[in-house]
C-alpha cells in the first residue's frame, strides 16, 4: 500500500423500555418500522461464479469511501461498509494521507520505536482495519498528513492540504474511473466543527471528482469515464450523540459527549437523509477501531459502551445525500435505508 493510488485486494441482554426510542430511525415509513431488520432485499446477478448485487445496467454494485487518515475509515461508516461487503457489494477505501502527523493516543504503544516508524505502523493498522471491515480494495492517494494549522507538518510542500487541488482531484478521478462506484461517501464542509486541513481537503476534492469522473473532456489520460450515481456525507447525527450521552449518564458514568453540546454541532447533524442498520456489524466496527492501536485506547470512551448496548440505543449509521443522479423512490420527508436506493436492479439478471 504505497502512495499514488496503489491497490490492496483485500453483555447487556434484555430491552429497556426507556430505550424504545431507538426502535426506528427518524421519519421512517410505517412499513420500514415493522420490517425485519435482517432482511436485505437485495437484487443479485451472477458475475463469474459469484452472486453480487447489480445496478440497472447490470454492473456490479460498488461503494467507494474517501477518508483523510488511517482510522477515519473505522470511526465513520465502518458498520455500513461491513454490511454492504457481506451483501456482495465491492467496497473501496481511498485514504488520502499516511497519518504521519497524528498523535499517539494509546499510552500502551507510545514508544520511541513506534514514533520512529509511525508511517509504517499506521499503514499496518490501516490494513488490519480494512480487513476487519471487509474492504475489497484500498487505495492511497499518496499525500503526507497535513497536521493542524501552524504545525511543522502543515508547512510541508508534500502534504495533502498544500498539494495542487487539480492534482489531487485527478488522482481521485483516476481511482473512481478504475473502480466504477455507483455510490461515493465523503465528508461535508465542516470547518467550524473540525477544521483539520485534511478533512477540509477531502471535501474540496470529492465533489469536483464526482462531477469530473464521467466527463470525457476532463482528465482524458486518467481512464475511461465513469459517472457515479450518488454522493453522501458521513458523520454523527444529533440523535446518535444524544443517545450515547444519555446512556453514559444512565450508567452513572461521566459522558465524554457532554462537551459536544457546549459547541454548535454541524448544521447537517439535524438533517441526515439515510439510516443504515448496522446492529449486526458493530463487532466489525469495534475490531477495526481496535486495529488502530496508536489511535484508539481500548479503555477509552470509544470502547466504553458495549456493542450490545449500542444495538439497543442506536443501531444505525447515518449519511446525508448530497448529490444524486437517480430517483431514490423515497417520499419527501422520509428517509432512505439503503445507500443504493434508486440504483439497485429490480430484476434478477444472471450474467456469464
């Protein structure tokens, strides 16, 4: 997994009535509320000897996520990717930087040896996390971590934030055209909430790449055009944050989310469009987070609520539909339960 877009193939039982608010995401239809959570309802075809879900043209479904650093893929949407991977969707991770400027947040691995070889350590962590989630392929965009503003890393000419914007867009376009995703997940513009230069840059390249990938006049040397159908932003809704905060308080523990409410949450925290039930994939999300040993303390707040509790209080990951070229079939004011709504084939189409 070296730079420039190289690829790697890759106990709390019982329901508490107080938690029944988590029985369905906001604005679901009544049919959805009473649907079997475990039924995928996916349409599949035969590609080679493997059954995979297809789009309306007969192309295999592909989901591509764009993240700033190693570990972002595990904290943002990992459960949804694991679910789609298990359904046969080709899942692709684009990691834009090596995370070299990150702090070591787990005291157990904060050693001179780890610090001296942090890039290699974080690449191994990324590989282990991607394997835990079930990513089919991993691409590195090839940039150095930009660090925070005014840091030494932020002044480096080879960092992501200082790279020519058009160069970074073309690198992402090349990957999109090679992998042919119908759905792309990226970040919203979030300068007020988390002004990390690399997260800002992910947003700045993703929308232009989404538009340019299908235009044969743009980046003609970067592969045959491919037009993605939908682009989403990932993040945490206010409802998720409140559910976790209230659970910590219910357990008599200090809530690590108390300070979040003292700041203004991102505007889109109130208006997510899509809720994916990941209750049966929470263990994969946890395994991926724990794979990032330099970034995640097993005793830290990310790990303190058991998966069984999360399954009760908030078993979803949420996304905001930012761009769409298809009719997702969802009524105004309702929410999606599938990132491929409007994209999946309606009829089984065997393919040789």
